[in-house]
C-alpha cells in the first residue's frame, strides 16, 4: 500500500497519512481498554473490602446468643447466696499466698482465689465499739470463676479482685472479729471475650482460729456487659465506605 504525505501550504502543518491515523486510533482503543480493565479491578477490590469489613463487624459482636447484658443479684432471687472459706498462709497482716474459695448453696457459681497482698491503715480506736480497729484492702488473683447462666449454660472467667474489711482488737490486743467483708471481682468471660463480667459479694465471718476462717455469703451480684467494638474495626468500616464514595465520584 502506497501512502503519501502532503503539507497545507497556507499553515505549514503536516497532515497525517491513513497509516498514521490507524496507528493513533489503535493506541486510543488500547488505552481505553486499559482504563476499563482498571475500573473492573477497582470494583472487585472495593467489593472484596466491603465483604471483609462486614464479616469483621459481624464477628466482632457477641457470639454467644445465650449471654446478654444485665445485672442480677440475690435480692431478686436470680443469684444464689453461699459460703466462703480461706486457709491463711504467711504472716499477719498480709497473709500473702492464702487460698480461698466461695461457692453458692446450689452450685450456681463458685470461685477460687489466692491473696496477692494487703494494704492497711494504722490501728485506731473505734469509740462507738470500744475496740481498736484496722482497715484492710486485700488483692486477689482469682481463676476459673464458674457460673451457670439462665439457659443452663456453663461459663468461666479469669477474675482479679479485692476484699475490703476491718479487723477489731480488744484493749488487750487480742483478735475480736471482723466487719462485713465485701468482695469485688471482674474479668473476661473465657468462652466469649466480647463479654465482661463483674461480681460483687458480701459475707460475714463465722469462725477464725488464726490458721483458717470461714463464713456465709449473704449477698451476691453478677453483672454482664459487652466489650465495645475495637476502634480499629470502626476505622476499617469508615475507610470502606470512603472507598465506595470515591469510586462513585470518579
């Protein structure tokens, strides 16, 4: 095929031949195909991200349908009362390493604990009782807190907690008794880390021989809350919706 070039004499501009026109047209078509292909890839990429984000949002929520948030206690009759016992180890007043246990009367809940340490006030005179007194806050590391929920499901939790109480002494310095003991503990439900459990119990001391003591748990409370969805998940979600907006714009 023979092609010719000619010039516009009045402007001095080159007029492209048929072969050059065909070549330029082919390049334009090729670029357009690449743009279309890139658009399809972006669409697929956005779709994959959206699906991934939805899956993460779904599984970041509570997985156990039987658990739900709320507060229950022994006054309403939903939570059982029980008994407690502690074997004293170490020396007064810390008794570090002492082991204790609590258990409800019907086996609805139970826990074990080990003393970490105690912080305590100076001994002072309680004129209303006519006794010397010393206030304590004892830390505990609890493990395998067990409770049965209302669906008869069995759950455990790793708890850390404290006990607050006051010890009383006579003027001669001998042990006279202890005030009402208040235990508090909190931790993650092991079977579903989307739930947080908080426990509260109060009890009286019925016996103390200096090596062990025990008593009744007169009040018990269980509170379940859900842990907020991690901020990273929300950020991912907002980023995905941002990509959708950008794609629609362009």
